[in-house]
């Protein structure tokens, strides 16, 4: 009986020891990851951001990038507190998202602004695009408005309010070539060039998809405003709830905005003449 009791005690001791060791290991892992800054991004922005991540690591700043293939999940995930920040949207898109879903999120800094263009594999000039052509534009209200402004800029359509950046298809006042508009998810515009007659798209998504040289647009927008600069976005309470991580995030953003290596990576991914610094 004494032997059995001793055996049981030994067995319990082993279990306790394993649990203690497990808790120590878990706690060590937790302590090493709590300072990690997780940023949700769209894939076209990954390579330049990764350059900044590698540079920041040398300064003791730990950043992890998480890619999202759509434009809804990054804000949902951020609002839930599952990531520290996201980087994929401009201010009009963010404002609309907050209005639609009551997110408690805000911009903390500006990133790059890219030009957008009208692309075609079938035609060499806008004048060649025929009557009744199939024209692809984004289906979200903000980027659709941006597409319609560009079509108006090149005099292919007219809008009821020429300055409304939130115009939609119902706001078209004139469509002299009777274009047939096809609405798709923004990231999918880069692949639509294989089928459609004319496509509104983004240089960085085209380069990622490999469907067309981003420099070969039939027309680019002429904006130099930072209205469409991509934003680093955090929760409203992020700086008060996580002041140390917020400061680390700001240092990371500073690296992204000022690094020569990051600039070189952006030139390679977007095109040297197709972007400008939204923070200046």
C-alpha cells in the first residue's frame, strides 16, 4: 500500500512538473509575442512593407504582416482587436466603411498614393473603344466613384455633379458611347483586362496579377491630392490602450516613409512614375 501511495505521489509530482514547465514555456512565448505588431495588408503592398519590416527588426521593432485578399475583412479584424493596424485603404473608403459598419477605427498615418488608369488589351487608344463597349469598374461605392471621375476626366461620360467623388452609375448624366458597365470587386479589375474592352484598375494590382504592364494605361488620373493615399489605420483607443506598441508602430511607419530601400521596392512594385508620397 505504501508503495502504491508513493507511486501515486510520484505520478502526481510528474504531472505538476509538466504543467509548471508548460506554463513557463507558454508564458515565455507570450512575453516574446506581446510586443509584436500585426498589420493586415493587401497583397500588392507586401514587398515594400516587408522591406520596412526587415529594417525595423534591426531596431528591435517586431512587425508581422498578414495578407487579406478582400477589402472587407481587414477592417472587421481590426475592429475586433485581432490585429494592431491595417494598410490597404484610402480615406474615402475608410470613411464609407465607418459610416456603413460603425467601426471604431481611425487613420494614424499616410502611406503611398497611386495613380489609377484605364486599361485595354484590345484597343490602343480611347478613341478606338467602340460604342457599346464593356467597361469594368469597381463595385464598392468609393472606388466606383473614382473610376467614374476618371472616365469623366477623359470625356467618355458626364456626371450630374462633376466634382462628386462618390458618384455611382445612377449619377451618369451622359454616356455617348452607350458603354455597358460591369461591376467587380476592386482587386479583380486587374484580371478583367483579359476579357473586357476597357477596365479601370490599379497599377499595383496589375503588376501583382501579371496581366498587363501598369505603365500601359490609355489614360491615368491627374490627381496629386493625398485623398487616395493608402492609410495606416488603428482602433480609436489603440494609442491609449497600447501606448508602447503605438510608439513602436509610429517608428515602423517612419521607416516605411523614409527608407531608401523601401522607396526602391515601391518603385519596383508600383512603378516609379505611378505613385507619390501621401504623407508630404
